[in-house]
């Protein structure tokens, strides 16, 4: 081994290790995000989770305010109870009423507010806040939910910046829910159904072959017994 190269190699290894620590640091990637449980298809309903990490070492998150998109309003937003948190849903009048299942809706949810009531999101922790949303719009590929995260030291982090196409991610990006087209959702469902039918057919075919083999063996044994 070349001893003269050892210091430079150690420096490279050490630099890589430090870079890895920085890249994996929770504070570097800990944003408020929204993710669907399954797939959020246009024109349908979906349950989503607003995931809230704590980015501070000396404070706890005690409040989350999520503003629902008003350019593509949702007819309903039903939060799932979260132990240790109270929740309130605010509504706003719509300039253009929505028609859902033949019913005209003149106001829609505009904001959801979760407030700690016996629980907090401490340093190094995160909390998920599930919400059932619908009916999802068909006229857009994404929904933007601007959010405010409040800590118990009164600091408010505003997750409200929208990313521009082709640009780097902003420092405080707003949560974005990507919507799939109804055709894609139906195609995936159809594929899953076809796979299930194919699997069932194979199982039934194997069972049929096994039953036939047993029948043949039984017939042979019975013939031998009669011959004897």
C-alpha cells in the first residue's frame, strides 16, 4: 500500500462521510408534504395525509393551518380525528357553485386548522393528519395546499412557495397533490382485475389436473383389485 496516498484517501472518505450526513439531515429535507393513500384520480375521492415534521431542536409544533385551493375548490374535506389535536374546518362562498351528484354547492371548505390539545410534535418527530377530500377536480393535474406551521416559541414557518417548472425547489415549498387521470386509474384497475382472473384460472386449472390424476390412480387401483 502506498503510504503517501493515505492522507488524501482519508480526506476523501471523510469528506464523503460529512456530505452524507448533510444530505441525510432531517432539517435539509423536512418539509410539510401531502401524499395520497393510494392514487388520487381526477373526478374521484381520495384520503390524503399531511405529513408535518419538526425541523427545530428546541421547539415543538403546536399548530398546522392548511389552505385548500380556491381556484379548484373541493366540495368536501373531512379530517380524521388525531389524538391530542383539535381540528376545525372553515368554509367560504363560491363565486361559481359546484354541482356534485346533481346537488348545487355554494360554499366549499377553504381551510383546515389543527391545534395541539395535549400533544405536540417534538424535535426529531413527525405527525400525519389524514383528510378525506373530494370531489377532486378534472381540470387540473395538481392541487396546491399552502400551509402554516406554528411552534410553541411563536415561530411560524410558511410553506407557501410554489415551484416553477424547470426551476429549483424553493426554500419553503407548498404541499402539492398530483392528480392522475381517470383513464390511467381505470387502466390500472383493469390490469389488476385481469391479473386476478388469470391467477384464478391457473389455480383452477391446477386443481382440475390434480383431481383428474387422483381419479385415474383410483381407477387403476380399483381395476387391480377386481383382477386379484
